[in-house]
């Protein structure tokens, strides 16, 4: 999950730097010589050294990311869980305290408004993390949907914490070693005494303290590697950033920008809002029907009327019009977002789909892409082609993800 759209790996920033939002870590990025780019209304680091070096650091050691452009929205109150069950497609009231869940907010017709990660930080407190470009619309939808059901589910407040919150991620096989080397990170007295970063489960979080202040440490990420995300007060973010770089120096840590983040998530087969997901796409179209919990029921055992339920129930029973597949490039030229997928390399072969994301894979050594194609050409092993600027490049349908980290 990330902000809509993929930044061009070579293009300079196109927005007005004077009007764009800046991360609490902006000065850190400038000091490190980062190339900055416009992204979802923010000035964010595209790269610090090279895309390949930063991608490789995450796959082989550790990378440090600034994700402070993401939206953090707190939902709290006695009715918080029941409200989220009605507002989102997942079962959030059933989420354990200090657990996390990937879910989505959809339109009544089932189209995806945004994909989210929701953390349950207390009995009646949830943290909803939205993509940067969708922050405003998610906040609006949650508030509007809360107003519609508050009398039914009980008191619930929707509070935007984004401006006060920074988000920093350490990702890679050495991520745990980096976190354990962070001397200023200590247990929170109120947290479970038997849970540490080393024992923290995937898709779970842990309240800790950094230099005396609160930090929520989550074992989540968007790279396909093990890793941790730190939700911290914006004012404390620069100190945390510098401390992580220092603690990680012996473990090969490197700051990494948006370009590496995109190539990493593509190798891991993770959807990007604005590419694989949008308002014309249902979770089922993207192969993510598992996140839709049609079995949710109310106190009387009746199907819970969450937003989009009827449309998604119908979609779950219907044959797909298109299928999201992985494509392995058999040549050297990479497919890119928006390119046509055709039935073969023959000049008259018909168009059978569209590339949603594509790039050379630094880890695998060949081009990879995700694409929506018609069902009849979606079988694993099927050879197709992509129209790359007038030349039909051969590709093969392969399973997603392209890359799985060693266990």
C-alpha cells in the first residue's frame, strides 16, 4: 500500500515546492543529498544514491524509508469496532488488540476508494493508515459513514492524526538487528511484558518509548521483506531517523526513496492504488476477495450491511471479466503502466489486457509486470506480448508474487 501513482524514476519534481507539504524529515533528506520529487502533494525523496543500490540494500541488508506522507486517522469510542465493520470490507471488531489488518474502503458499487492497514491499539481505539493521495477522501468517508451509523453502534469519533504523526520504516533481512541495536528504544511500561520486537508477530504492533516519548512499532511493510514501521510524534522523527542510521551502520542500512519502494513492492506482487486498484476495480478483480468478509453478521445473526456488501456479494458469485496476472518479460525491454497486452507477438494479434505496473527486476534480472487480462489468456505459462512503444515484446504469465523472501 502506497500513495496513488508511481513516481517517474528519472523525472524531476513537477509541482511547486513552495506549496507542497514537507515531511518532518525534509531537512534530513536534503542533508543526505536526496533527489526530491512531487508525490501526492508532498516533497519526498525519490532516491539518495541509485535506485539499484537502494533496492539491493533492502533485499540484502536494510533500507530506511520516510513514509510520513501517509495518512493516520484514529477511530475511537465504544462503537469504534462496530462502526469500522460497517464502513470497511473487513472484520475489524474481531481484530485482537495490538493486531493489524489489511482492508479496504469501497464505494456502494464495490469500487475501491482506498486500501488501508488498520491497527487496533486499544479496546476501543483503532489507527487507520491511508494512502497519501487518498487521505482527504478516506477521512471524509469515515466521518460521513460514522455520522450515518453512530446512533446504531454507539459513540465513535474520527480524528485526523496525520499532521502530528511521522512514519519511518526499516525493511530488510537485517531490520530486526537494526531495531535491536537502537539503544534509545525501550519497552513501554503499559505494553505486554512478554512481547519484544524479536517476538512481535507479522501484522502486529507494540507500544514502546524512544528517548522518553511514545512510539508505536509495527511489524508491517511494503517491500516483501521483514521489517518494522515506527509511528512517532513528528517532532521526534529526526532524532529517530538519525538514530536508526547510526544503529544500522554496522548492518548495511541505507536510506531508500520512493523509486526503490516501488520496484520492491512490484517484485513482491503488492498492489499500488492508482495502478492495480482504483474506483473501477473491486477487491475481487485484483485477486483480493479474501479481504472482503461477507460472513459478518449483526447481533441478531443477520448479514451485516457494510458499504458495498450487496455489490461485492454479487461479484463474488460472478465470472471475472478480467484477471490480474504476473508477467515475466522474455526480452530485455520492460513493460510500463498503461501499455497494451496482446495475444502474441504477431502484428495482427488482438489486445487482451493492460499493464498496471512494470519495471526491470533488480533481484530477478529480467523485466516483470502486473496486468489485467481477459480470463481466457490468464493461465500460468501462457505466452503473450506487450506493445512496448510499437514493438511487441514477448512475456509469459507467471504466478504472483515474483519474489518471496527466504524463510
